[in-house]
């Protein structure tokens, strides 16, 4: 079970300090938004590059942007260990996944809540991770969408059928209350933003989430 906290709800003036509060995090999940693919604007490759040089944890870049085919390679160059693109935005997801891997990062594909996994089953061997969104992307602090749980289960089945080691990440509304549902359905990698950075002790919350997911 991997916990990959989102820094979207952390203090943007002290990102490195916020990362230091969660030493047990497996990755730092960084939400990149372009105000086109989603109605919010956050940060880009220069911030990831500065952070990657400073923090202990590897960086998991979640690109909620148009034209990831054009921009994703920059995030690998910036030092992201894992780069997630949205399949709804990608022009050539197979080529893009291969390019991310060739540049040396883990390649990951995200699905919005209304996007089914089945049409993309054949792409799975090209990927190191699939991200099933459990809220509409764009903002932290939204309510977990239970309607996404069956898709987590189907994605796990399709991953198992490939025989490959592909991680299954969930993102959106993940908390002590909802993480078990995700784990039970087959998720093994968990983004949590407000649950972690809204806690008095974010580091302890990371471990509490990990324990609850494994229960
Ligand atoms: C939302 C982002 C998430 C967000 C999660 O579009 O992709 O990573 O930070 O925040 P919580 O855990 O508060 O839903
Ligand atoms: Zn995210």
C-alpha cells in the first residue's frame, strides 16, 4: 500500500517544509492544472524541478492539462519520477506513455469519473500506473464519489489479466472514512490531500491511512 499525499492543500509558500512533515509518504503528488482541462490553475514544471532537487520523496506529477503529449516530457526532465496524463486529453496515449518511459519516468494514465476503463484495456501493458479519479478533477476537499468504486474493481480485474505489475491509484476525497472502500476494490496507491494537510499531524495521518488501507 502506497500513500502519495497531494500538496494541493498544503502551504504553497513552504512546499519543501510541507514535504518534510510527511517523511513516510511514498511519493509527493503534485497537481498540475492549466485552467483549460480543469477550471483551476496551479503550478508547472519549474516548481516541480525546484522541489525535486530539495525533497527526499520522489514526485508523482498529475497533469490535469490539455495537450499532455506536448508538455509531459518537460515534467520528466524536471525530475518527476512518475508522470500521469489524462486519457481524455491525450492525442496519442500509447506514444505518450512510451515517451515518458523512454525518458526514464513511470508512465501513468488517469480517468475522470465518467470515463470508462474498458476502451483502454489494451493500453495497460504500456503503463506503470492507472489513476482512477474519485472526484471531478480541479479542486481538493471534494466529496468522494462512490459511483467510481465499481470502476476501481474493473480496473483491478483488467490489470490482473495483463499479469503485469501495474499500480492502481485513486485520487479525490480519500480519507480514513473512504480508503477502505478503495483498497477493498483493488486500489494500492492512495492520493490524499485535505485528509493529510487538514490533519494536526500530517505525518501521523499518512501512517494512519496506510494502516486503514491494509486493514
Ligand atoms: C483534485 C486533485 C487531487 C486533490 C485531492 O483534482 O487531483 O489530487 O488534491 O484532494 P482531496 O484529497 O482533498 O480530495
Ligand atoms: Zn491529483
